[in-house]
C-alpha cells in the first residue's frame, strides 16, 4: 500500500490537556542559566521533566551547537559537553539536538554557523515525517533566540541561464528537479528511470560542508543518466547530481559532458547572518499555540516516549531546553508529540521545535562544585546514547571570589553529648557560580549558639541536648551550619542487617545509634560485641570468618540498646529465586515486543519450571532494542552480595544479556551478564554479573533482559531463565550443570555416540553449538559432531585424547535441532555417562 500525503498547513490544535503539578527542584547554574526538574502528570502517566531556562541577553550567557571532529563521529552529550568546556567557555547545560543518519553518522538536517554551511543535510517528503516542513533553532545576528521555518534557495546556472531546484536530498516526484549531495542518506540517488540525471564534479568546495550562504561554486558535467536508464547516478564527493522528471527535465536536458554548471545555496533573509542555525522538526509550538507540522496520527507522533525540544519566549530573549523521560513505568512514561506540544505551551513556550527523542533524549547540567556537566535525566536505554549534535548553554563569566560555600557534617546524624564532629567543605562557588578550588584548611569554626557545644581544634563537641547553629568562615564568606545534640540512644542499628561471607574471608559492617528516629553520632568503640555459633572473630566492626561452614550471630550492646546480626559462613551461593511461577513478574520492552511464560516442557535447570522470555526486535531498526523480564516490586537480595548469577538457556543469536539492580537508596545500576553480543550459546549456561563496589546493599534485582544495538541482528527468538542466585564468597563453589547420577552409563575414554532420530532431521544443526558434551560444571568439551549415514543420525566423537577417566559428562541434543520440515523437538535429549 502506498500512502500519498498532500502538502498541508500546520494544524492548530484546540483542546485541553490537564497537567498535574508535583514537586520541583531548581538551581541557578550560572548568570542567566537556570535548571528545573519537574515531576508532573500528563496523559494520566507520571512524567519527569528537565528544563533549562537560558537568558541570552545576559552578557555572560550564550548558546551554541556542538558537534564532534570529524562531524560524523558520535559521542554522548556528556562527552561532547566536556570536550567543549574550556576557560571562559563553560558548558553548564546541554541537550541532545537533531537527528542523525544511522548509516553514515552525519547529522540528518542543516547545520550552519555564521552563514557557513557545516552540514547541508536533507529534508522529508511526507507529512508523517519529522522534517516535512523545514524548521530550525538558532541565534540571530541580533542575539535573539529563534525557532521558525526557513527556506533554502538552490540556484543552478548553465550557459547563461539560471533556475532553482524544487528541493534537495529527498525522493523525486513528478515535475520536480531535485539536488542530490553527500547529505542524502544513500550513496546513489535511487530514483526511478522516468527522468534524467546530470552528475556535476570538480566543484572546488564540498557542497555539504564548506559553502557560505550565497556563494557560487562551479563544476563540470561528468556523466548523464538518460531517460529510461534503470541504474541511478552515484552522488560524487566533489560535486552534486541534478535529477529531473516531467516538466522540469527541460531545465537540464541541454547539459552536455564538459559543460560548466554553477550552484548557489542561500537562506531566506530571516535567517541570514545568524550566529548559527540547527534544523530539526517538527515544529511543536507556533506563536504561543500548539501547532505541529507533522501528521498528528503518525506513529512518530502518537508514540509515548522520551522527548527533547528547544523553545523560545515571544521576545527571543529567552530559550528553553526541555526533556521528558519515557518508557520507565512508575517513574516517567513519556509523552506523545501532541502532549509535549501542549506541555511546552503551559511552561511558557512561544515557539518550539522537536529534537531527537527516545533513547537519544539526554540533558546534562553542571552540578555545584563540578567543572564539567553530568547527566541529569534518566535515558530510557539505561545509559546515554551517542549522538551527532548537541545544543549547549554556555557561561563565559570570569572567575571571582568565594561567595557560596557548601559545608556539611563529616558524619550524618545528630551528635551525642561528649561526641565530637568535624565538617567538610563540599564545594565553593564564586558570584558567577563558577567552581573554585576547595581548600578545607580555610574553613574556620568560630562560635556555637545556645551553649549546646564548643569548638575544640576546629571540631564541634556536644555539651548538652538541644539545637543550635555553628557560625564558620571561609575566606570572606560566612557559613551558618545547623546542629543538634542529644543525650539519649534508644536503639542500635547495624548495616547491613545480615552478614553472609565465604570461608576465611572478612566483612565489615557499621553500627549506628538511634534517638527518636534520628541517627546518632557516637563512639562505636563503646559498643560491646560477642559472636555465637563459632562463625568467626571480630576486630572492631570487621568480622573475620572461620574456615568451616557455620551459622550464628554477632551481638552488640550499648547500655540498654542491643542489636543482633545473623551470620552465615559458606562458599555456597544463595538461591534467591527458582522462577517456578509468574507471580510478581512481567515483561517490558524498548523498541521490541516481548512475552514471558512459565516453561514446564523444556527441562529446567532447577525445580519443575523456568521462565521463557520471548522477544521480537525485527520491527525496530534504529536504536537499542530490549526485552525485559521484570520483577514488579524487585527481588530482594539479603546481605551484601558480590555477584548475582542465573542459569540461562540461550538461543545462540549473539545478543546482549544484562541485569538491573537498585541499591538501598533506590539508585539503579545496570550490569552485564554477558558482553555485548556474548549471548552466543544454545542450551543451559551459568552467567553472573559483578556488583560494583560503590553499590550500597541491600539490593533488589529488578530486571534480567536481552538487548540488541545492531540493526543487522534484530531478529526474534527466546531464552529461558532459571535459578537466580547471589554470590557472597570470593571463592564460591563452582556452579554445577548437573549432579552426577550413580546409575549413569559407563563408557571408555574414546566413546563415540550415535544418536538416532525417528525422522529426517535438518543436518545443518548437527554442530557443536546445538549438539554438545559438557562436564558436571558446564564446561563444553571439544567433541566432533557430524551427520551419520543420513540425517536420522548424528555422530558425536570424543575429544582428541579422549574424555578424562573418572569424570561424569552428559551429551545434550538441544531442542533447537529441527526436523526436515523445520519443527523443533519439544525438549532436549540428554544422555549422561561416566568415563572409566
């Protein structure tokens, strides 16, 4: 089916969206640049919005676009911002900007700086495309932020005649003349035979990246594609192609090989002389009203996902960078373009332009005290995606004197009478919010209010219960620090609340006092400790386990307060889920479809079942696709594990297996169960991920998922997951693929097996990926697998040198081996044997 769209004006949308406002956190990043994080509700879903407000009239504030060098190198917003930060040019905030062409990594649309074309790009042909109406954001020669339409005039001169092209770098329609340059997404024009094409080469400057608006360049005709020729023209690197059809062919039909042909590209007067312009689309807001230049029923517009936009106020004195996170249930679901448009109007946008969204959506801001900006939003892929261009909010302010000093206690909590407390300087800012070098020796505690304590060796010492203030100095800046003192401890709390550790290893824990539900700073050496169960010994709050398995406890007392910590000493991993039901589980997706189901037919690794995660990436070419098995409320993992592991039955499709956990503070961390492309096996295999040392336990396992970044590998399939476990020892017991049976058949070291099927099989699957021999620890043996006398038999020969005497193995024919009609077996065929 072909859909034809007529050229249509922007649609003015007259309807009401209800926005439910929730908490806002805000910070001034520099003179003229302000950041807000807004929690709101749009479309009945929670939304997390980040907004940068930029006053371009401020003498220390400017906006620029940022790209890599070379321009077709992709980098994250964080990395580009860091590269573009240098003295008197501090990137304090940035967002991802326009789209890029996946094949060549170039920005998809126009980029220009001071009337110089940096990237010519392309336009769209359909009303359901982003760039159907050419539009851009930039800063004018008058230093005004501008969002609006633009037009490029492409003038051709030949033999004293001049004419313009219909458009550039898009599909040619009837009665059109299209200019093709390197900015087109293909290396050939790929237009049909019902037209003529003229190739011009020898142009002295690159049309896509070196011309100035209004500059004329000349080349020579080097090739002509006549009417009726099926092979389209190759787009030259040193020139361009003119492709005409219908009535427009008359403009180029007289051109001959060797003729001079000139090209001039110019921009309309509204944009001429601008400091820069960055094209994207669609327009979202025009003159204070929701007005989209895209078919609002198009899938691009109706998808609920992450979004990025740039907007201006009515005067052009202020610009807004806005992101909304998406595809994160319970946190931020994302918006449709229609919702995003109305939301932008609600926060003051007079004109607004859509930028790249989805997994590309990213905003960075400079945190107080940092030189470089860092990620402030939560990308839907779990991490930043590399992009081709960004928009940067820049402070050019000089460095001044210490004005804003942030000081905090070096320990969290209220202070017990008699305890002492130091303070740390977190950051020092000047009057322009530039970070200054911190010199903690400059912090001088001077006095304490209300007699609740005293200053001794530049530390606070609690004297009596109460609340007050410490006055301190840092250079010429005065700092006021609130302080609370208590004379009671109601209870002791240990963290972690349970200890699990391997034999002969150590684990540290902390003990805190609590008074009226507040943590108390006191001397932990005053706590008396004992152990039970022969689990090990204590050196302060460091536990050293014994060399035998044991269970017991550590008990601490302080006055009437008491705490008991359960202790397990073992090298055995702890199974935290046998995955025997779907209760508490669900499937989630990013650029994919997925289902989960309880598997009872295929042999499980443990218990009676496993979870089958079916995925389909085939409909999604761009971006990272992922299919998740998600625990609705997280799977709690006790104590402080070093690793999390699981048994996974792979489908051999070379995808990426990952897991996501949250720590005690709710911060999510993504971990690799395999390297990217490493899910390359068929059958059961044990995999595990190391928990980073900075993750604070206890943790919850939120997701195990399969991901794919490469378009060429986006197919569909399924994996099975079973026996999720936590590892606490540095030398854990090895995971066993099976427990050897005393009744297993006994064979010699060079045993050759012939497996006979009751029907013809697809012998392409008679290989060591789908038919293998493994030992009890899952190590696959270097056997030889081949077809027997016909496809009803597969022969498995012993490794060179034979199997190891006394060891147990099993021969597995995976259920992925199909018959001649493509029908797979319902479960694996497994033969266990022991070598004598």
